[in-house]
C-alpha cells in the first residue's frame, strides 16, 4: 500500500499533537508544513522528522 502525504498548515501546539498521531501510522508520511513564521515551521519540521 502506498503512503498518503500529509501537510500541516500552522505549526502550533495542536499540530505537534496531530503529527505525533500521524507519525505512528505506517501509511502516512509527513511531507510539508506552513506557518506564519519560518522559525516555527523549521522547528516543527525538526521535531517531527
């Protein structure tokens, strides 16, 4: 089965929680993040892999 690409709009508190759930699913791949600030997006990407 191929993976589903998941993108996040916003890199706040809830995004971290959802990303943790999606990361546990072997059929989902986190592929993108968007945020108001570049530093938040980079931190989210670093923390979620």
